[in-house]
């Protein structure tokens, strides 16, 4: 594959909500090509803002920032934040995703989005962990 981009065929639920709004699931039909790789450009200040929020949340053990492209009409490549979270209840995961989405908003253009996923989406999270190194690891 070209330049470290991995293609994954994923039938998973992506959380692709508009920033600062509740996350809404977006179903990706089985067999739809999904490309995941390291972003070439990360908005200045984004990683620092995310790290400052992550360090305040003991449930998150690792965080990865990737670029994702779902090959279907109307889709454009966008950022994907994958979080390794322990056995936190769903409402806690939602609060974490919303907090990080709000923290990201100031660093993204108005037409940009960021998907925020947890280990509840195993196919996607496995692909992200294979191609991108974590930018945040609790305790390091």
C-alpha cells in the first residue's frame, strides 16, 4: 500500500457528529472501502488542547489521531480521534467524546469535522492502532 495508508473494509458505526453537538452514529455498509492513515497536517494547537483535556480524564489510557476517508458519495478525508477507554459506562464515554469534540472545534475550519471513536468499533480501532502511534499515553 502507498505511503503507510491502510485500507480497511469496515462495517462499523462511526461517530461522525458535528462538533459541539451530540454524537450521532453513521453506519458504514459492509464492503465500503475505508482508508486510514497518519494525517499529513495537524491543525496547530490541536494536539496540545486534546492532551490537556485527556490528562484530566483517568478513563482514557491512550489516544490516536488519524486521517480517515470513507469511499462513498459526499465524503471527504477528515480527522479521526480514537480513544482507548477502560470499562467506563456509555454515558461517561459520551461525555468524554463531547468534551474532546468541543476542545477540537477551535482548531478546525467550519467545514471540517472530527470523528471520535472508542473501542466499541473494533475493526476501525484495530486499523487505527496498526497505522498510527498514540499521541497520548496515560502516565507518560
